[in-house]
């Protein structure tokens, strides 16, 4: 890749996003002036534009690529020239590469979590995992877990039907029957016999403090993962550490997703450690 790099993020309420700094610092470190714009659809001018119009404007003005976040990951798919098979199977696009005037859609959420798991907990026992939360990032995390080698995955949600839908979809995508949906009521009994636990709910964010289940059920032999990265140490991870569990914080997935997107945008090999350092340097704010 030669010259400068122009990227952006489409989403609602994305002011606090750490993604711009990750891409700008990595591009610059590799010798390319890099600009990463927030395209917040809650605010003008993007608020008054449709996704198709935003994409056309990005192509016309020479953007190299766009990240896409809530609530546009599904909506954007109808307006792309090509979509990667993996993104099609997941039903969501979070990375749009612009090449020769055409838009190409990818999903790096699955690979992002998988990279974080392999780097942060390379020898995790994947025999029996409980994932709490079947919305938002839940699908990508569940697919990642099965592809990483989880033998049995229980997905718990307040809405048991949503949990089972997610389980059915993951089983279809991964070609197996290792995933089962269960209600969150009484999930602590299932967690006690699990080798690993993943929080894929928003509970634990600064705006929604606490934990999604009673952490007194955790045991020291377990590993515990959280997809939340603001704060990096959630109440769940603090409780898990106090119990003697090994933990995986949400920064791993966030950085892994950004690494994969940067490489798709630029064709350059990203430095994972450098991008993680940039992420952590932004603190808890």
C-alpha cells in the first residue's frame, strides 16, 4: 500500500470509540498518514443520510474502508457490491473495504474474539462453556467458541426463545449440534460445572454496573471472559480474579477485530502488540 489511508466508522453514539486511534496509530507506525473519521448517524450530516448515501459518499471521496457498528451491521449488507461468505453466514458486516470503486463486506467480530481467546488463554479448557447473553455480540462470540473447539456450549438469555434461536443459527453455521439455548434463571447451577464462562451481555458496562449472574458460583479451575471493554476490568472479572479464575478481558476481542479490519483495509500486516498498547493507553475513559 502506498500513500495515505482514509477510513471511517459508521454507527450511533460512537464518540467514545477507541477504534480511530487504533487505526491512525498503526497506519502511521507503518509509514502512512492515516485519518479515521467518525460517521455518527445520530448527528448531522450523517443523521440525514441513508446508509446507501453514506457509502456512495465514502467511495466518491476516496475512503479506503469503513467499520460498521450498531445498529447498521445488518442494514449495510443490502447496499454492498460483494459480501464475504463468512459475513453472509453470520448475517452481519462490520468491515467494508473500498477497492476500485466497489464495496466489499466482511465480518471480523468472529476472528476478533477467536484471536483474543488464543492469545489471552491459549490453553483454556474448552470442554463445557456457558455463554450468558444471546444478543448483540452473542452470535459472533458463540461461533468463535465453537470454531475454537468448544465441545459443549450453553447460551443463556433472559428470553429463552432468543437463546435457542441463536443456538440453532450457530449450529447451522458451524455444521454441528454443540450449542443449546437455556434460560438465565438458575444458570448458576450450569456455571458450577462449566470449564469456562463468557459474559456477552451489556451488564458490567459503566452505564449498567453489576454482573449478569451470581458470581459466587465461580470456582478457581474456571476461566472467565467478558466482551465488555469499558471498563476493562468489569465487576465480573474482578470477582473471578478474587476466586482464582483466569480471565480474558474485552480489550482482546476489540483489538483482534481492529487488527483484522486494518489488514483488510490496507493489505498490511498489523502489529498486534502495538495496537493493543494503543488501545490500553487510552485508559478507562
